[in-house]
C-alpha cells in the first residue's frame, strides 16, 4: 500500500512538474520524501520544482541530498549547476556541470546544453578576471 502511494504521488509530481505547476509538484514530492526519504529521484524532482520557482538555495539543498543518496544521480549535478548559476556562484556551477559531464554518456540528450553552459560560465568568469586588477605582489 505504501509503495503504491509512493508510485502514485511520484507520477503525479512528475506530471505537475512538466506542466509547470510547481507548487502542486512540490506537494507531491514532499509526500514521496516523507514516505521514502532515501529516494534520490524525489529529491531531484523537488529540486527542479524549486528551480521553477527560482528558489535557488532550497533547490541546491535538494540536489545536494540527491547526490549524497546516489552519487551517480546525473540530473542532481545538472540541477545543482543551474541552482548555483541562479545563486551567482559560477565557479561552483561550472564544477557541478563538469561533474555531470564527467558521468554522462556521450549520447546524453543534455550533453550539448551542458557543454554550452560550461563554456558560457567560463567565459563570464574569464571576463570578470580580466576586469579585476591584479593585487600587488600577485600575478607576476
């Protein structure tokens, strides 16, 4: 009976997430996490619902937990990168996306988008470094 509720609520959450009904998706995933706290997919999807609401820090926490529960949970690293970008932490975003790329198969459908994001973030960081004058005694 518990497993049936977990499956039902998870499916409902995914449908709501795809429909961009983030609050409803969050309610469903919250219930799944109550019933199955060690289910990384529920944490990841809660993270994506929070990304939809632009709640970057909370999303990052759920992605972090998902990757702690299962280190090969690819979409946790991808989501973490997006959350870190939202928080303005581009270096951390690059690291998270590189972790995703390192684990993702060559034919992963999100690989090209991930590679483009890493390139864009690295370019932004490079331009920021060029604007910042070197501190005395450094950069020689």
